[in-house]
C-alpha cells in the first residue's frame, strides 16, 4: 500500500535538493571567468534550443518507462553537465554543459508532477494536488532565492568547487528519488515497443487536436504569446543583471543579497495579483508590460540601487501576470489537451528566448 505522506514528502525533498545550488547565478560565474555578455547570451540560446528539442520526447519516455526512472535520468544529465563545466576549457564545452542541463530540466519537467498526481489519485486524494503545486512553488522560489544569495560565495570559491557541490547534491537527490514508489505497471509491461508506438500516436493526435483548438481559439494563443514575451524580457533582465551588477561596482556578497531580493519580488507579485481579482486582464497585462520595460530602463541607469529596484519590480510584474494568465488559460483549455497545450506554451516561450537571448546579450553589452 502506497504511503502517500512519505511519497509527497520525498517529492518535496527532491524538489528542494534540485533547486538548491551554488551555481544558480551561472551567468555571473561565466562573467567572472571572462566570458562576454554576448557569449553568455548565445549560451542561453543553446540551453533553450536543446530544451525545445527534448521537451516532448522526454515526456513520452516518462509515460512509457516510468516517471521515477526519468527523474533519475534527469539527475544523471545534471551531474554530467556539472562535470563538463568543471573541466571546460572553452566556450564550446560551456555550451555542451548547458545542453546537458537543459536535457536534465526536460526529464524533470512534468515527471514529478505526474508522479505526484497519480500517487494522490491512487489513494483518492486528488483534491490535495492544488496544495501540492502551491507548496512546490514556494519551495522553488525560496530555494532559488537562497541559491542566488550564495552567488558571492560561489564566485569566491571558484566555479570548479561550486559545480562539485552540485554533483554531491545530485547524488543525494538520486538516493531520495530511489525511495519513491512508481505508479502503474510500466516496468512490467512486456510490450514496451508497442506501448511507445501507442504513446507516440496518442501524443501526435493530442498535439494536432491542440493546434486545431488554438486555430479556433486565437485568444488563447495570443495570451500565450504575450505572456511569454513579457516573461522572456523579465528573465533576460534578471539573467544579465547577474553579470552587469558587478560591472557597476557591486561586491560579490552584495550581489547574492541583490539577486535574492529580486527573487522575492516574484513571490510578492504572485500574492498581490490574488488581491486584484476584479482587475481586467488587459489592465494587468498593460501594467505588467510597462513595469517590466521600466525595469529594463533602470538596468541602463548604471546605478546599482536603481538597477536592483528595477529587477525587483520586473519580477513582481512578471509573476503577477503569469499567475493571472495561467488562471485564464486553464479555464479555456479543454481537459483532454491540457498538458499538450501547456507544452505548446513552453515551446512558445523557448522560441522567443532563442531569438531574444543573443539580441539581449548585444543590447546589454553595448547600450
């Protein structure tokens, strides 16, 4: 009999271990190693291209061979990426490391949530899933904030030791995941090949049905595109601030606190939007877009208190818009294509990031 409390607790611990990292501010680490903002921007592009290619295949493998196994594969990919970064001697090796990290994210994305939902369903407690998602968001934000808080320490000890601690964290996480219980009988399925073909056929049918839905519901696609664009600008702003703040005189320890402070802006935005339920979506989008642009302008002030304030405001606005957009989209999505439509939204975001990342590197370097 599945012990649901232990199962969910282990998933929480795994998420915390996966989010805690001394290398969270990897842009600042690369900048400290002498890489330019343009190179860092292209490295970010490599990450998103890889993520784009492996997102759907990783989901198929998780459904066929089991979510628990793919969570372990995710950690192995992460550890390989860390090893490559430790021994990296050139930009190509850096990009290769980030590609492995992207694949790691692909195998993680969706697998843990699917395992959690199926586990809760087995014991008839699906209603707890909303609370589970909320708790996971808190864990992610807090651990990411703590990770950025350690940016100064990571710069102090150097990238090799920082990435070595990530490898140790990955080993511990694999031990936690190994204690999880898989749902279903995927591992005992003797017709894995047929199962995979059936899964691919189902995925293709679901994907094309989702495209048809988006063609008939242009508003949903417009919301995806608009939200992804604002989110991409905010993420790139915070990303390049990791490298820009030291350039204007911010010390290593102060950088960690500044990045943590900006992360907290996102949490505040996600809470504030719940109070503004009556505000129309158009108003929320307009305000969020203007504030994110204000954050970009603040980045070019050259004064790090203003730059940090701009990053905080941009994160607040982006997360507020993200929460409101998710609510609107979930109400529009048909249940039978919900997961695929969310994947399409991720594809949209990745495509925008692939285009904007190198452009942002040039913009933040020369303007």
